[in-house]
């Protein structure tokens, strides 16, 4: 089992201040979270820096990801190292992810920038059921949605600043490799965790 923060932004997101170097150092020294998915807004640049910096560290896992801004809300794709074109429709994002073997996660479905009820039309692989920036009710609704759709629940800190890191993570029943983790998410071998609760 590996514990992974599946939603983190670097300063390449524009609205975030966490440097790739800080992320790698923090992840390496964290006591039990040993993986991270870099999910910057519409760029892989931060991920590429983190990946390069992390290459010399052992026992930490970096998962490529991107938080795609569609006109209808955010969609996270894990496991792709490419950025989709601009102004994609939701179907376009789904096709993009599927063609590249990516895992589609619906982040914070009920927050302002969330997909909301449009989610029903998206063949997602997982729902973000805990996001520390969402309200208690919004997270509860996301949990309900995951149950109704019979989809795995995942969690991530959605950290934009260093003090927001590690507030949520996902326990994934998998070996610490990108492929194994993506497959385990697809199969629902996940547990969403809040780091604020014991
Ligand atoms: Zn978002
Ligand atoms: Zn985000």
C-alpha cells in the first residue's frame, strides 16, 4: 500500500506558490505519504521539474497529472505527460485521456470550478471525495456521487501553498509504480483520507 496526495499544484500553476524542489524535499522527508500527483492547471511544466528533481531520490513516487480547465469545470487526468489542446469540450478531454491511457478523476465536483451535475455524462474513473478546500457539505455530496455512480473515491490536498500540503491523501493498494497505482485506482483499490482526522 502506498499513500499518495493525488492533487497538488506547483508554482507553474500561476495561482500557486509551491516550488518543485520544495515538493520533492517535503515528500522525501514525509513520514508516511510517499507519492504525489502533480496536477497543475493546464500545464505539465511543474511536473517535468518535479520528475527531474525526484529522479535522484529513492522511495518516492511522482505521478504525472494535469488539471484541465474546461468551460464547464475542472477535470483531472492522471498518468499522461502531455497537455490537451485549448478549448476542448468535455468529450474532447475524455477522448484525450482515453487515447493515452490516463485515469480521469473528477475533482471537487460541487465547488465553483467543479463539473457538478455534468459529471453524469463523463465516463470518469474516480471522484475526488475529499478536498480540504471544499466545504463539509460539498465533500459529502461528492462522496454520495461516487457511491451513486459506483466509482472509486480519492483524495488530495489541492495544495496551492506550502502550508496546505499533505492535508489529504489516498491510500492505494498497489506497488509504488505509476502503472500499478493507475490500475489500482481504476479497480477501486483506494481509500480517501483526511490528514486532519486521526
Ligand atoms: Zn480545481
Ligand atoms: Zn486543483
